């Protein structure tokens, strides 16, 4: 194909693409586009819209047949939904990924040191780096964890860091997910699907593979098994086939080659955990649990839980079984604690944070409060308490009366609030009903920690499919894209 | 120098024993798929033979084979093609209907999804969604044969995918147990009920009607052509019963199913060193002996119905004993010191 024809075609697919004044992952890098990226762009431009739609329809049909779905429950029925998938990949360059990877590793290291500290010596509280009440009074702080030593000091074995990019393409941490982050199965399945149905787009490109995730996770979980166990039995504990994320549990168990168990398959005897097999009870050493803290053990937490295993926490306290993630990690991904994360990183590692937080003003501090009050109409104000998300103020969308009302609340209880600027999230070209249009995206890289921390190249790119929307959650019109990390 | 081990290699390297819940689900997955196939075949054959002979009694026998007289006649006054077909294909409140069984298949397949091959799951995913959605529009008399053929073929596709892709370990053996116990149960039910329709009723002896009934009995067990090949001239009630019960070459005969159950239990006890197989093996062996040692004439003379009834009771006991041995209630596992290592 001649250059002229190519150019004409390119104009075809992206002709109507309206590059907004955001950072566009593919078409507005605000700099000279890197070579690998340029290639993806040129190849994409050769597709016509009809062909792209045919591929997209084939992808969706495949996902449905494969049962790569999440389950939504109505009154009578369980409906399997396919997570909307956009066939235009989101591409990261090698230097970008290097930056993200190092930043995520640093953050995970700090989070694990922080969790060990607050369940042992509490140095960081004594040194006044973070208010003790914020940590010890946190709903996710778990008394049962005080004084427990976890293998290797690893609390967060699987971590998801939600990142966004601002108008200049700078990566910012929006949120840490240190409990049971989900979505990694889509990363692997989406890649499979792309290679199968868009082979002409990917062929010959030097992309970082993602299929190492299962073996890496299995190895990490084996590494943190109780000391003295040669060939540890790792299992994945799922709430069962009716859980909305059951597909992901199946996927991970399969990728790791381990049994997917439910609470009723496990039993604790003399402080040890066993699973019920056709040959009788067999010991279990490491549990990747996809069950929230509250449901793990009816003897310690929610007594009505039928999903958990009575005596599990006792076995855990005795060091006979490892839980991944540990119990009580929720305190580290709390909104209030998030604001202190840069200071937590400096405190434990004596390093500057590689990935910065979204600029956050802590209203508990006088200068934070003053700034927030003075700039309220430009800020998002979030309550930090247990009620996360509830009582949010989006300054630019608020009326004068609402702003005034909120100023009163801030003055009355400043410690309950943080404020952040409104971020102009980056966009990525996305196949929409009207053609290829810009949609906002975020990125959730997954970090696996055993003896060291490995980050899956790329991660889950979620896309807000509604025009102008900043909400990428699947429950609110979000979809996913394959994330390509260029190897060079 | 060659190493000679005294004991056979106990298990495949790296083998982990199968989770009890998986074993149970594997068995039921196979049983339900086998049951759907048999049900579809029975309905199709009944539909065809009733049309051919213009008799009504056929539909009634479907209900009797499944021992559903009570539930069926609570819902319907008479056994017509329409009522029976609705009851056994699309009635969601009848646990023996194909939509209900497809639902059970789906549940078990979801449980087993971490274990079974992707190809198995993908087929079951699509098949069960389709089967669970069957409605009144799908079961009209003119489509019935096509529908039943598709159902049978879906089941056979499943068995083929499973044969070709399921890893051969304990799960495969529990799958075979389920499939063959179900076949044994089905064949005895068909013989028990259908035998009466084979018997001469005064003036009808040797007439065309008899022959077509006999043919339909064979067809409802997918045995017609095999029987013709083995006994081209021998279409008698006793020969038909003998073939379905005792022919070792026919894959759906009682003796073939029991032989497979016996050898699978032997593998579980031998290769996999699973305990508690002994008493179950003995029970299966006793069934096989009673079958081998009697001629079909003896069986009929002593009472075919009583014998079929006894076999079905024994099959239920075998199922229960398998459950007790391999997926006992948790409390019993602990009490029974079932721990290994």
C-alpha cells in the first residue's frame, strides 16, 4: 500500500476523531510519539470502521461462549454479563512502564512495612507521622492481628494500584487496593482474545507477555507458606459459584493449577487446616482467599457467615497456615491513610515516592483546611471515615449554597475530610456507537509479592464508555481495554 | 541396571487427591448428561412408534419408566403426547425434565470449571443455556424429532469432548462411575416397563404390531442395529431382554455398565490407593455374578420385574456407599480419622 493510500485510510478511521485537550494515550502524547506507538497507530488506521465492528462483535460472542462473564443477580435469575471490551488497545511505552513498575514496587514495600509496624511496635504513630486515631480507630484495623508475625513480613501479596494520568500524562495514584483486588483475569483473557481476533494488529510487535501471572502467583504463595513445609499445598478460597467474581476465581485456580475450595471444603483440627478429598483430609498450607475478612471465620468475625471456616484464624495465629492477603490490610488502602502515603514511603524507605498521589489536602492540618476552604469551588472533597464515597462534594458542580453548607461542615469536623483537585483523566480512542471517540481511562497494575515483588506488565485498563464520564467501574458503564506494554 | 520396583507406582507424579466436592460433582455431571441423552431418545422413540402404530399407551410408559406417576398425574389428567412432552422437556418444576436437568448440569459444570477442560466448559456453557431456555414453541409435534436429535447429539458431543480432553486422573474415574451407574439404572428401567409391552396379548401374537413394539424397545436403548447384527433372526422378547442385560459387546447393556463400574472402582482402590472401595466392589461383583450365572429364561421365569427392582435397589446402595466413602459429611471425616499424611 502506498503512503498516499495509507494516509487516506488513516484519515478514514481517525478522521472524525476529535482529539480533546486531554492527554490521549494514542494520538496526543504532547510530544513526538514513540516509534512502537506510531506503528500501532498506523496499523489501526488501516482498519475501517465496519471491519472493527465485526471484530468487536466476534470478541463479544467469544467471551459469552467462553463464559468470561460476571454474574448479576435479579430477583429470580442469574444473568451472566460480558465485561464490555474495546478492541483498540491502550499502549504504554517501555520507559513509561519502567516508571510505573518501580513506583508500584516501592509502594507495596512501604505498605507492607507500614502494616507490620502498626500491628507491632507502632513506631510511625509514636513518631507522629500519621495520627494514631486514624489508624487504631480505623474500621479496618484488626485487633486479632496485633502481634502476629506473618511469613516474610508480607501482608499484601496481591496488590492493585489504581492509576490515572493527568493532562500532562503524569501518572498519579488514585487509590490502593490492598484487600482482594480483582480484575486480573480480564487482563489475561483480554490479551488472549486480542491475539486471536486482532492478530494483524499485534503481529511482529514486541509486547511484554502477561501469561506468567499464574506461575508467578503460585510461586509467591508457596514462598510465603509456613516455614518447614517442603511442598506446600496452595488453595484458592472462593465464596462459591454464586459469587459475581466466580469466573476470576476459577481462572486463577486454573492458571495456578490449584484446587478452588469453598469454606465447606476446609476444616480446622488441632489448629491445622485440611481439605476434604476422596482420600480423606489433606493438609493445606497457603490460602489465596477471595473472601473478605468479615467472612473468614465465624468464630472470630461475622458469626453468621456460612462461607468461612471455623477456627481458621486460630490456625493462622499459630502460624500453621498463610492467608493471602493477610487479615486487616484494609487499613492501608483506606482513603484517610492514602493521604499520608507519600509520608509513609519517606518514613520507611527514606526515598521520594516514585508515583505521586493526586495532590491531597488533609483538612485535619491547618494549612490543608485553609487551602480547602479558600478553593472549595475547584476541589473534590471526600469524607475519610468509614462511610467512604458517601457525602462527597464536587466543587465545580456545586451551587453557592452547597459550597457554603460544606464550609460549615469542614469547620465543624475538619479531620473527617480530605480535598483533591479535579483531575482531567487521560483518554484513549475507543470504538463507540458513533465511531472512534475519546474516552477516559485508568490503569490498575497488579503486583505479586512473595520473596520479592513482581508487577504484571500492563494491568487492567478500564474505560468509561459514556461520553465525558470519569467513572470506569463496570457497574456504571465501564469497560476494559487490553493494555500493551512495548518491550523496547 | 534396571530398577525393579516391588510395588506398582502408586500414583502419577504430582498427583493431588481430588476434592470430595469435585468428585461428587463429576459423578453427577456424567449422570445428568447420560440421563438427558436417554430421556431425549426415549421421547423420540415413543413419538415415532406411537405415530407408527397409532396407539396411545406409549406415552404412559415414559411416565412409568421414570416412576413419576404421582407427580405427573397431580399436574395432568391424561398422558398424551403434549402433556408428557411438556412434563419431560420444558416443565421447570419437574426435576426430571430436560430444562431442570440442564440446570443441574450447569451448576455442576460451574463447580467443576477449574478442573474440566476449557473445551468441555465451553460446550456445556452454550448447551445448558440453550436447553434451559427451551419453551412451548420448541416442543411441537412436528419439531419433536429434530429437537430430540439435537439433544442427543449435544450429549454425545459432550461425551466425545470429555473422552478427548479430560485429564485421566481420579476425576475421570468418578465421571465414568456416574455415567455407567446411570446407564445401568436406565437400562433396567426400560426393560422393566417395556417388557410387558413385548408380551403377546391373545390375538396379537406374532403380528406386525408386536414387531414394531420390539423394535422400539431396542431403539430406545440405541440397540436396534447392534441387535440385528448379533441376532438377525432372533427377535423374541427373551432375546431382546437378554441382549440388553447380558451382551458384553453392547456398550449400554447392564453387563457392560457393571463391568466398567467394577474396573473403575478397582482402579480407585489400586492405582490410587483409596480406601473404602472393598465393600462397594463386593456389591458390584455380586450383581455381576447373579447376572452371569442366570440365563435370561431363568430371569424371566423367576420374575423379571422383581429382578430389575432388586438391581435398581442395589445400584442405589452402590451410589450411597460411594457417597459415604468419598464425600462423607465433614463430621464423619474427622471422626473416621480419615486424615492422610
